[in-house]
C-alpha cells in the first residue's frame, strides 16, 4: 500500500512537468528517502509478502543510490553512517506511533464494552498481519451466551483500526432463535456490548436522541437485521410516560435519572409500583414504536398497566395526571400574561 502511494504521487507529478522524473535528482532523493523509511519501518516483519517486498525494495534502493551517488566511497559512507542514524530515528517514531495506536484501540475497546484485551491485540499487531479477528465469548446468564468476533484492519499508514464486531446471541432453551448482528465502529452510532445485547433481545435503545430497534422479521443482503429508527419528531417522550405510572423510583431524582439511563440503554429494569400504599415489584422496558413501556411481572409475563395497578389505582393515577396537566396549563397562562 505504501509503495502504491508513492507510485500514485509520481504519476501525479509526471502529468504536471514536461521533463522526465526518472532522472530528476530532487525526485530521486525524495524517492530514496521514502524507500529508506519503508525499509526501516518493516524491518524484522514476519509477514512473508512484506519480507519479499523488502528484498525487491533493497534492489530498487541500490539502483537509485548508484544513480544519485556514482562514487563508491560516498555510497559506503551513506550506508554506514547516514542510513543507520535515520533508521534509529524512524524506529523511535514508529514505536511512538504504535504506542499511540495501541492506546487508541484500548480506549475504543473499553468504550465498546470489551476489557482485558490489550495484550492480545498488541500480540496480534506485532505479527504485522494486514487484518485479524479476536473471538470473545461469555455468558450473560445461565441460559444466554454471547459470542463476539472483533475485526481489526491495518490501514494505508500502517496503523490498525477497530472496524467493528459481529455478535451472536445463543439461547440454550431456544436454540432455533439464534440471532446475530454486525456493528461497525465507523457508523453514526457506536453500539456497545450492553446495547447490542439488548437490541438482539428485541428491545429498543436511544442513541444521540434517536430510538433504535432491530426489525427481527427483516434482514438486509448481509444477513443483518434492519434497524428501525424513531427520531424526536416521532413523539416518544419516555419521561412523560413514566410520570403516568406510580413508580417509587421517581420520588428521588438520582433514582429517576438511573432509571431513565437504564431504559435508554435498552435494559429491562426492575421497579416498584406503589399500589394501595404498598410496593409491588415489576419490570419495565421502553417501547418507542407504540409510545409506551412494556411491563412484566416476576415471572417475565407481560402484563398491562391496568392489570399491574388495578382499576382503582389506575383511576387515581389518571386523575392525578389530569390535575398535573391542568396545573401546567395554568402555569403557562400566568407566564404568558406576565410576558404580555
């Protein structure tokens, strides 16, 4: 790739100037410097293609060197003094770039939910392969297992990028419902492992103000589930919907914030309903498509809000909600009168 970069550069300049670039001393010096950097950068590589490329590159460097420096003594001095010094400088520069690259990859993996992989990644990078895949597997619970395949690719500058990961969800009680999806790191949304798991279970997550959910009945040509998006204009207001439910967690701001964050990540969250002055445990999850929340009992059975609260409690909630709406409207009217 780096040799092709020079070739493209040379072809570009050949169109701009009328004289032959193959005999121009300025260009030849620049070309030799460039080839010296490549030779130093890939010295000691384990890749068979790169080793063969270095052998061919050595012959080309010798040819250019003879053309630029016909005097044998000058060529020897250059090889014994100049080239080794430059090689040391280039090696140190490459070591710094590699360290920065490793730190960047470590940061990306941490944000994506993968920890403890730095040594494995660095080991693969030292081998110099153009691309590699790291497998990561673990159990979410006693029934569900997640298998990941993390993809890394070397770019034209020789740096490695974390391209993305494919995730497989295995449910041992429902082997026929195995689901998989690829999440790229260069898309508009960087999905972490928690969010990816929640998406594969059918739940929705919120990223940058947009709710997303996999359409488990529709796949694209790459065998990935298509993504349904619900933007702010769709009108799903999670906070407003939660206020219509007598939740203990809403009585404390910190608890309310934690609940909102968990639901935005796609979690099915444990909550306490206040019913007839008593607390009753349920589980809820966001449902942006139907502008509601799904409610489940302790046996993971889906129930309606009426069932969870009972008719009397439900009527009291509706009455409280109407009173709150009326107070908000009156407050807005007063503010409008003050402004006028």
